[in-house]
């Protein structure tokens, strides 16, 4: 009896969790350069492009924010409407004021900050005339706190000051100033120089006097001065300021000291100067080019 045995061929299938061996290849080794294969980053669909109006709007917002920040903490533009600082600063000069240099608090060594020095030209809020308060109401353009003044620092806190004719005596020593004689016509044109003597050592800035006019009894020395010389002492956190046009300047001689908190900053340079004394007409474009003082535009204030 013949027996037929069926041979059952069993094929083994690897399990799903078992890794299939990969074929060895030198190319794969050299292509990897010893690094593992990095996953391919997921490519996101591009976002819709911004509209032109939105781009302009965002640029305008950033510009306004930066301008407000700069005007609040760094620089400020002011116009000089009076001749109290002629000829150092003329009527019609537009100045940029450095507000950061005199920022309150302790100055950092790596920041451009410092204390106020004698001779600095500062911009400050007019503190008002405490000796004659009614005079502040006679001029609508001269209001305490709201009106900005530009003057030169003469006395620092603790300094003693008195006047001896044209000479300013600070801490018993004459202040070195280059004194020039000039005619002031009380108009908007610069002073007319009549006598400009040679500059002496230490005279770093100019002051202007009329040869035929000299006042002696100033209110601040009457109220604050002591002794026969009417010498006064600058209070703490205050400054004594004067205009370079000495015979035509409402300054500390008339209304007193400038508190430190009222100081806005230091006058840096003239970014535009317009001759307001020149003739004018209806052609504004021509007047801009014709009456702009191009020689003063961009000059430093010192």
C-alpha cells in the first residue's frame, strides 16, 4: 500500500515589529558623512501677502512711535523768537535740543550724560517772575512753565555771584567772557558790531553790550543779595542764567533762579535758520530759498 505524503511548505513572514535587514551599501555610508539622516522639515503654505495699505499703515505707526519716543527722551526742536541770545543765537534759528545729556539721576559711564556746566546754553521752562508776578500777565507769549527760554549758565549751585559793571564776578573771580560792543536796534536782524577786541585766554564765548547803556540795580540782587556788594548765593538744585545780549535779556537778573527740574536740555545745533527781518511776499517757496540763512543752518551752538 503506497502512502502519499503531502509536503506542506511553510513560509515565514516577519512580524510587523521586526525590522527588515537593509542591504549593505558603501554609497549610503559616504553620503551620510557620519551624520544621521535629518527629518525633512514640514513646508507650510505661504501666508497671504500684506496689502499695500496695511504696509503703509504699519510703517506709519512705527514712525510715529519712534518720533514720540525721541521727542520725549532724546531730542526736541525749538524756535528762538527773541533776541536775548544774539548774536550767538539769532531770531529765526530753529534748534535741536539734547534732552538726554542732562537726564535726571545718576549718569552711567557708558552713556553720553553729564552734569550741567558753567557756560552751557540750556533750554528750560520759564519759572516765572517771583519778584513781580503781575508782569507775567502783560505778555501772552511769556507764561510760566509753558514758555521755553534759551540762556547761558553763569552760576552753579553754591556759587556766589555779583556784578561789577560789565564784569560778572563768580566766587570772587571775574568770569572770562569775550565782551563785544554792539548796537541793538530791537528788531529781528542781528546786532551790529562796533568794537570787537582780541580774544583773551579762557574767553570761550562771546557776550554783547551796548556802549551807552548799563543797568546796575537788578531785582535779583536787591532781593537776594547781601552785603554792600549785594552778592548772592545760588541755591541748591538751581542755576543762575543770563542772555548773551546782556542789555536786552530777561534772565535771572530780573526773575531769579532756574530750578533743576525745569531744565529741558542743552542746545546742540541750528537745523534751520530763517531770516525774519528780510522782506516777504506771497511766494512761500521762493521765500524759503531766498530768506534761509544757509550759512547758519547746521552750525553748532556754543
